[in-house]
C-alpha cells in the first residue's frame, strides 16, 4: 500500500480543516504539520531540513516582494494619493456597484497580460480597495473577482502553468493556448455574468445605498494625525511614480521585488525627507508587511517537504490507481473535471509533471493531441490558482485586501469551480477539445 501517498493526502485534508476552522494561523500549519508528517513517514531531520531549505528558497523572492510592495503602497496611501483618486471615481461612478465590478475585471484582465500574479494584485487591489469600502462593498468580493479573472488569464503561453505543461508534454505553448482561447472568452463572460449576481447580493447588504466616509489611509498613522502625513501638493508626482512602477512591472523584466525596493525608497525621500518621518512610516506598515512575508516563508516548508520529497509522486500514483480503464479514450476530459478540486490539495507541479504525461500516454492511441490533453488540464486548473493555499501570490492578495484565507476559499472557490466547469464544458461541447 502506498503509505507515503496516503500520508500526503491526510496531511492536506488536516491542513484544509485547520485553515477553514481557524484553529491557528496559516504559518503555523504550514510549518508544523509537514514536519510532523515527514517524521511519521520516516524522513530524517537532515532530509526535512534540506526540503524546507529548498522550499523557502523558492518563495523567498515573493516574501521580499511583500515587504517592499506593502510599504510602498502604504506610503502612497499615507500621502493621500488613493483618497483623491477614490473621490474622483466615486463621483463619476456614483453608487453603481455592477460597473465597478466590471471595471475590476477589466483592470485585472489588462494587468495579467504579463502572466504575473503578484503584479496584477498590486495593480488592482490597492487602488480599488478604498473605492469598494467607500461604496460599502466587502473587500472579499474585490479579491474574489480579481483572482478569478487572473486565473482565467493565467492560461497565456508566457505564463508559468502553460510553460510547465509544454515542457511536460514536449509541445509548444502556443499549441496548448489555441485550445484555451475560446475557454478564456467563456470564462470572462461567466465572471461578468457572475458579477451581476454579486452586485445584487452586495446591494441587499447595503452596498451603494450611500457613499461611506473615506477609509483610505485609515491606518496610515496611528502615531500621528492624518493631515500631518498627507502630501496633496505631490499628488501628480506620486501618481507618476505609481504609473512608472506599473510600466516597469508590465513592460520590463526587472524583478518585481527590486522594482518595489527602489520605488519604496524614492517614495520615502520624496514625501518624507526627514529621517524621523521615514522611520515612522516604515514602522506604521511594518506589521502588515512582515506578517505577509512570514506567512509566505512558512509556506516554503510545506512546498519544500511536499514538492522536493517523494511524497508528491506517491500521491500521484495513488490517484492514478483509482481511475477505471474504461475512461481511457476520455481520460483527459474526465480528469479535467476532477482536476479543479484536486488542485486545491495537490500542488500543480505534481499534477503537471506526474499525472498529465501519463494521461497523454493513455489517450494518444485514440488520436487525442498532447496539446489538447494539456489544455483540458489548464482550463480547469487556471481559475483555482490564486485560491489555492499553496500559491504564494494568494497570500499577497489576502494581505492587500485584509481577508482571511478560509473566508477567501469559502467565497471564491464555488465561483471558481463553476467557472472551470463552464469553460471545459464549452470547449468539449463545441468540439474544440476532442472527446
């Protein structure tokens, strides 16, 4: 019996239970549970240390990004940039909740053209969050719409998931993407229609009934009056700085964390030239920044112990053992439909490199192109990417929107599952992906 695979699944089920029940903070779960599981299945302390070190190394850049990005946008909020933008947007849109939701889709769509989740979250959430609050809309809705749109857009050929699939199947990324383009269109339509339902629900909860007092920068400085840190005379300078940062993120290959490191320093010097005020601004946002970085680094223990050890391979073989042979000609589509929930507990790399090549071998005698096999997987995997507990960028979104992981999963995952099913069903029914 595959005890290692069983142990891996038990660990993931316990992890999801603990996270959903709020038994402890995610960082503790990500560190303690994999270590305990690793020791129980026979990994030595030296092996565990090596796995954890590799895992932390893989997420360290993301953790650094969290620190600099949170402080940068915190400084922009302190200076009153978002407050002024919020006033203009709210004045233009009034209390039209649905239009705001569609604008969110558009911004996330454009922002994710480069395939970077962190970039899109940083472009979308900080500017829109104050507007959502002004209209009385829950931040979890902003995060959910953004993450769903990002997931649909993450099928682009220059994105990580498509690239890894192409490598595993030895095909071109464009070959996979051509099957995914119609699914992406269907997914965006699904999200836009879902926003109609979400807008009605938020209105029932009081959203848009009356514009609330501005909350932008409400946490800007508990250690001083807000007016002391506002910089209205530097609005256009700060706005230009934000636009330059966005341009660098989208148009260049400069690492994101370096971009925000430089931008943070420039923002401090421009807005708060004295050493005392710079120190105060850093301290004002340090708690949020370090909490997010801590969670990201802790997730490295989980990613390392699962991804760098034989555990993921064992879990993969265990799943394959339960698949009936009669599904062989349709296995790529059948797996596509179960892939979305499966992705929430099994790391995407394990599915990509462990299961998909095997499915391709099984379906190829029936004339199913390898690119179609990869597309069936990617279409249902994409929407869940930024809801998965094992995606580092998920915690960036949670931190920026101030939303708990369990609440994000409860709100966004049912929508994610519906989106995945609609997209896959669309390309199968229309014959785009052979069945």
